[in-house]
């Protein structure tokens, strides 16, 4: 049991997550007194140039906090059997990375909640954070009750991103925006859980006719033409700052942009990594060409 707002909480829940977004939410829940009984996360994967087998961030967090972990290769009958033994009242999903079938979502009595980094029904799908930057669109976080369709379930609560949330102004890099939305989402979730468990919040159906959808990002999406609109290019640089990182070609060699700013209607490239070289000031790169 844990204390929540001075009262003891015995919410028994499993958390499905993978990356740093998930871990930030787990930390916000922990700070509010909500500790999962189980963390479900994908299997360890090769990572980096040396392809070292690396556990997901959510597994690392669970291990540090002495929480049992399940890493199913498939969400099959064997996994369902293991999951059912925990007798959870609730599942929580945040950046899990796999589609969870309805027979799993419905296992707990109260169903499954999801933290989604957009103001649903806007920006459903794989890349809401990057797309909100690319499309220069208002964003925030949504807590919803999941169903089998992607980002389709009824909404429990939303929190719109405010100007005060972004210290350096809009648009931030994707990493900065992800961190802000994860903290906001974790706090909102911690507020919603006790209300939801006590039937004091009513799920509201989404306006499905207003839904917009985001796509899975590919490396080639980050290619920019320096002769194109500078604001559009800046949005790309900020949106793709984590991966795949904006780039252009000079004499058939890739040049990755690692830092840029936008002032007085002009794109100012600050730092780059030319193919086969280390990061350098863009001015130095131009002078060497």
C-alpha cells in the first residue's frame, strides 16, 4: 500500500510502457504514491552502433524499484495467463509500442487507461509529438479509457500545453516537448486515478469526425532543402531532433543539423555533423567547403 494525498491507497495496477516517456510517468505516479504491482515492457533489444543488448527504460526503472517485470514476445494466451494471476484492478499504458488486443484491455475490472501526448481526437497514431511541432499545432495530454481501436477510447481528462510550460518558447525540440508532456501527463494521471477508481469521473466519447492521424516517421522525412521556406525547415529540425535528425546533402555527403534557431524570419543553423566527422559550428563547416 502507498499514501496518496495523506490517505492509504491500495490500487493494484499493472503498467505497460517502454521508454523515457513511460519512466517519467512512472516517476510522477510514484511521487503521488501510486506504485505498480507489475511492469510490462518489450523484450531487450540490440542498441547503438555496437548492437549491445539493452533493456527498455521501463525495465530498468522497475528493477531499481523492485517491481516484477514481464517481457512478452507475444501478447498471447501464455502472457494472458501470467497477467491474470496478478489480479489487477486497473492497467495503465504509456508509450508501450505494441497494439494491445481487447481481451487484454478488458482483464482488469476497471479497464485500461492510456496517457496520450496530444489533445485527442487530434493527432492520433505513432508520432503525435513530432507532428504537433511540424504542423505548428496546439497540443497537450489526454487520459483516456482504451478500446481496441487506435487512440479511439473515451476521454477522462485533458491538459492543454501552455506557453509557461515551455521555457525557451515554441517550438521546442521533440525531446523537450516529450519531457514536458510526460510530466504533465503523469501528474494528470495521478489526479485522475482515484477519481476514476471511485466512479467520480465520467468517460466522454471522442468527437471522431474531428480526428486527425499521424504517421510512422521514416528517415527520409527529415531531409530538408535549404532553399525551401525557412520556418518549415526550422519546424522539421525541431521535430526530428531526436530521430532521425534533420539533414541535407553537400556533394552527396549527408550533413546532420544538431542545433538551429529562428530569428527575424531567418533560419540560423548553429551546429552540424558532416558525414564522417565530428560535430562542428555551421560557420566552420561553410568556411571549410
